[in-house]
C-alpha cells in the first residue's frame, strides 16, 4: 500500500511540475538609459530595436510582462506629471494601457529627472497564428517635460 501511495504522489508531483512551467514565447532586454521629451516607441532589444517579434503556431492568448526603471522630468513643484505607456500587439493597444490615464511613473515635485523607480505591468494579450509583434509607446503627460527609461525587460509567455 505504501508503494502505491509513493507512485501516485510521484506521478502527481511530476504532472504539477510539468504543467506549471510556462513556455517563453519572446523576450527582450535593454539596459541602456533612454530619454525623450516627446511620445516615442521605447527601444526594447539589446540592439536598440523598438519591436519584439515572435511566431505562434496557433492563435490564442498569452501573458506579457513589461518592467522598466522609469523617471519623469517636470518643473519644480509639479507632482501631477506622469508617463504612461501603451502596449501594442500587432499594432493594437492592449487594455488596460489604452489612452493616457494609466501612469507608469510620476513626477515628485523635484525639478528634472528624479525619483527613479522600477515598475512592472502584466497583461493578457491576443496573438495570431504566424507572425506577431510587440511595441511599447511612452508618453509624457500632465506638464511632464520628459520621460526616462532604463533597464527594460519584456517577456511573453504561456
């Protein structure tokens, strides 16, 4: 009886281990600091490319996580300036990043870039069979005069 228990437990644990591993479909990192005063597509790849491309054998839904160190340039006293991002998959903005109301990082009232912080967002994305691509657009808002991104990482997985 004890042997049967061990076999059943081993099989259960093995199936949990296999099903809990998510396959990475695409990834990119860029550790080079980047700043802009206008809306821009962020450089995501180590070579500075702003598009991450990957192929899928079937249409479906995947998980995308984007993280980056972020800072906002704003006049002294401005605590309402922010930078928002739009995640575009195959040219379509993915909710909840649509529009400018989703702050990724914000000004803290100090003149210039200050208050660096690393933030992250995870979203479910639609993918198509065949070629897919991801871009991240960043935009200054609320009196912000610049955006700054360092240490960016993007991962698409099951």
